[in-house]
C-alpha cells in the first residue's frame, strides 16, 4: 500500500526549512544560494495551496457498498468481508484523489 503524508505536515516542514535559512550571510554568493533556496521553498508552499481534496459522501458510499456486500453470498466469512470493504474504500480514496489531482 502506498504511503501518504498529510498536506499540512508537508507545509509545516517547508516552513520550518524556510526559517532555518541563514538571514545575515555576508558572502554574496551564499546569499544568492540562500535566496534561491527560499524562493524555491516558497514556490513549493504556494503549489501545495493549489492542491484540492475532493470530499466523498461517505455515509451514502457505505450504505451502497454494504447493500451490495449483503447481496453476495459470504457464508459468514467476516474476515473476507472486512478485507473486501477495506480494499473498496482504499480504491475509492485513490480514485477520488486521482480525479482531484487531474482537476476533474
């Protein structure tokens, strides 16, 4: 399963790194390097603000999925039901995330 980091955590790390950039550098070349680093980090932070997260009506999705699951013959195999349910909602989250990234 892929790992994901919350957007707020990434933003906090970028802000932390921006604060760590030396401000009182006397060497012109190092000042330019630090200035470029700050610029890139600020652009990245700005980009993160453009990423949208789409919401899903989870209650409706659970009702629809559980009705479909109840219609299948499960023979009392609750572990299989849980695995199928977990997979379904993982895939739903991935699909919504992919659509959000594409701007759909």
